[in-house]
């Protein structure tokens, strides 16, 4: 495809500015058909069949945001994998009666399965709630501990699916706002049927568009968005040719 002459000649691979992660609020979740079941289950920990729930989903689907928003909603604690692994049992025991969200739980289990099992049992004993998020389901997590393997295999799982067009539309608006941009309805209507139905595609497009806005010094109108999208298509064609 030919780039729009009014757009940038070369869209940068990365945006010129980095943006802080948005404050995680449960009300800020972009909800739709792909994640409604998972969000609904996570929002009612008192109704869970056990003390733990695992939510899985594809890359860039918002698992970290979901985990942080859930912890904030219930006055609990969010822990990234490295943060959890760095804690001693005493510190974990102090958290076990509350609501704890663990990010990249598959990495935690792969690196510290004994520590994870100890904490899992602490939470069960103290009546806490444990939200686990990962891109793969617990049955696929690596551990050599038979007891933990049994628990992982039977753990309730809620899965976030790839976005449909309605969800892409909502996520485009949210991703633009995170980068301090506003897309017109005309621009969104143009983009939605033309990008892949994946969260990674949305984030890549918004990163490129943010960089193009910085370089061009103008708002992300339709012409600029079209040029950026066509540049991504050309990059994809070059990658396929190189393969």
C-alpha cells in the first residue's frame, strides 16, 4: 500500500514518549463479550468455589490491569512475579487473610513452586482470596510437586478471549486516552474493520500512532491514522517476504 502523502514518511517503531500505566480502577475496565465472564467471576470472590481463581488471556489483553484493579477494589495487595518471589514467608503470612492478586503466576510457580504452594495453603487456611493471572492455564504451569500439580489441575479458570470488533472499538478509545490522544468517531470507524482482531495489534497501532503524532505535531486525524496503519501493513508484508 502507498502511504498518504499528508502522513509521516517513516513511522517510528516506538513512540517518542513513554506513558505511565493508568491508575487501575475496577470501573476503568474495558468490558465486553471477550472478558465479561472473567470480570464477572473476579468481581464476586465471595462466590468462588475455592479460595483461588485463575484468569488467563492472550498477550496485551489487560491481565495486569485486571489484577491491579481487583486488588484495589477489595483493599488487597497486587504483586508482580518478582515482588512475590522476593518476599519471605512471614511477609506472605501477613497478607494471607486478605485479597491478593499475583501477576505472571506461571513464572512464580516455575521459579518458586514451594513458596507458592506454602502461600496458597496459607490463604486457604486464613480465609483469604487469591486472584492469579497468566497467559497460560494452571494445568500448563511447570512444577515437580505432586500436591501442587493436583491443585493446579483442578483450579477454576476464567479465560479472556481475543477481541471482537465491538471490543476493538472500545479498546482503541481507551488505548488512545492512555496516550493522551482522542480519536474521532470517523477515525475509529476507519480503523476497526482494518486491523487484526487482537490486543497486540491494538497496542502496536496506538504506539505507532502516538509516535507519529509526536513527530507530525498534530492531532491523530484520519489521514495520519491511515498512514500509520498502511505503514504497519507494509512492515508485515516485508516480514513475510523475509521469511
